[in-house]
C-alpha cells in the first residue's frame, strides 16, 4: 500500500496551533507524510475551537464540503479533535456520519490508533478522555518554523471566567516540571531555534501546583539564560497573578522581549465582577504603569470583549477610558457571543446585537487611532527584525519581506533575495500604520542564521515544516 498523506486544519488559539504540531508529529511517526500543497490528503484532521459563536457552523460547513470529496476518494478518512470535539462528542458523528474519528483535548496521542481502528473496523471511532492522558509536550512535533517555537509550560485552567468554556474542555491546570521545560528549550536552541514562546492558558499562575508563586519569574530567568536563545516571549498572563517579580525578570533578562499581551476583557469594574475576573480597572492600569516604568519601550497588547451581558453605556465608556489611557500597541477585540455551558450564556440583560455592533465599531476606531499614534513614535528608530515566512507580504518587484521586531510589532521591510526566513535584519522604521511598521530603506545589518539555513534546506527538499523536539519526546493570536 502506498504511503498515506495527511493534512491538519487548525482553528483557534496558540494552544491549538501547538497541539496541531503534535498531531502532525504523531502522524509522521506513524508513517504518514504531509500532503503536497493543493493535493487531496488521504487523512484530513480538524483541530477545532469552541470559543467563538460560529465555531460549530464553521466545522460542520467544512465537513459538509468534504463529504462529496470523500465519496470520490475511497479510503479517505476524516478526523475531528480539539475543544469542539471535547464538547460535542458523539454529536459530531450524528450530524456528520461520514466522519471516521472523533478525539478530545486530553487524548491527542490516540489519533493514529483510532484512524487505524476505524479503517479496519469500517466504523467511526469516538474516544473522549475525561482527564489528560499524556502531557502534549512529551509527544513528537512537526514544527512549522525552524526559527520560532511554542513551548507549553502548562495545560488547563483553574479560572472561572463566566464567558469562557476552556476550563471545562481542557481541564484543571497542570504544570510541567521546570526541568522538562528547560530541556525542551535547550533542545530547540541546539537545533537552531532563535525564539521561544512559553505557552499556557494562564502562564503566570505557573508553579501553583507545586506551591511556588514565584516559579514563573524563575522560569523566565532560567530559560533566558540558555545560550543561543535570542528571544523569549510568553502568553497569556492573567492580571490577577501578575507579580512584580515577573516584571523584574522581564526587565533583567536580556533574552526576554519587552512585549506583553495582558488581557483586559473590560474596563468596567462591574462587568469584570460579572465576568469573575478577579482584578479591577485600577489594578490593571497599575500593572501597566509598573511595566512601563521598568521597560519604557514595552509594547503591550490586550483582549477586549464588547457587549457582555448587563454592560451599560457607562460600563462601555470605562472600557474606552482604559484603552485611551493604556495606549495599547494593539488589541484583539471581540463581540460577546453566548457559549452554551457557560454561566454568562444564561445571564439576564443580554445586550442587543445592534448595540454590541455599534460599541464594537467605536472601540475599534479608538484602538486603531491609538495603535497608529503608538506606531508613529517608532519612526526613525532602529529595530531588529526576525524575518518570518508567510507573515505579511513578499513582493518580488520591490524585494519586500515581513517579520517581527523584538517588541512583537509586525514590520514590512526591504529585503533582497538573499534574505531568508529565520535571518535577522536591523533596519530603520520609515513608515507606520495601525497594524504594522514599514522599513523601506536598505537593511543596516543582515545576520544569516542556522534557522535560515534550515528553512532554505527544507524549501529545497519540498518540506514546508521542520521536525524538531526532544529525542523522546510550532505560531498565532493569543490564547482565548
């Protein structure tokens, strides 16, 4: 039998992206190969999200489109995993009986076995574990980047935000031992990775399971000391657990980027209380003041929900006030949508959709103006850019590439054909827009890297990803 091909389609947050790299690694370890671009895969895996209102419609719409494709390709298999699979379980095969495998967030490692069992038994396999079976970071990974990697430090969440279904689907928080995290970071750096992002639903509660409230600051310092690691990031923290020790670790560890994603959700104390967000406006703004006092160049981004049940115009005005004062470099803004199974879904005083839309448009307009003003402060400054693949744009006529500055800002820059993803350029900012910077002049410095070599070699071999990770034993928007 010829080698079977696979494709993984990912929806949702960075945790899902990270999980998809593990799923790809598992499939390749089982003998599958990634389907070439444009080719129909023998196995299509959906790694789903359940946070947004249209998650269900998006999944079932895509499954519907694949039904005739599967009919035309005997032997093709479809698998559905992730948060929506954990939530809907057998409902997926009821609504889409042509699906072969359904697996949850706690048993990623079962995918190859379930696919084989479905093929041999010629019937759908639905297997949802109620607790984590194998910590995902112990699984093999096919990482999409040779120069940047996610490293999970915890899974699950102990918070009780009334709008969020994640704790019910990913379970209670479990922390990895610091030594395991450090071992993975060291292995990645040895393989040429320049940038690591520490990942968790609430990274700065790391250490709670082993009784050390300062463990996350210590982990930042330890990872930042790994020789060869140039950039260290983390996402996402929670204002409740954010300590001055973390600020000190960020400011005092050269590898840690002065880039912070700090979810706000609302500027209204009344709405924060209804959300079960255990901080208030002044505490939140106080954290930002201390961050900027320690790191004046810090770029801070956030998440904001508009139209939470009971939100009044006065409440919304408080959100606008915080946005104006906080001067966020960028914000992920969302219109509240009720998710079945969350307390907020049954709260009284649901805000009419037209009101939510109007407030949302006002918030976006304000944040766009703030982002543009903040980005204009960068004009003329030198920035160090890690060149990325598939981010922003590449124009062959003008030699334009894109990448991220150390503070996380997207930069479109002038670059010749000798510049590869994974290389590092130093350049001067010549233009600004709300969502990116422009550097049209010639690079001031160009440093070729092992990561760029790995990307170039992978491209020549026709393999868009790089298999990385520990011998026994991967990028997006914020965790949700």
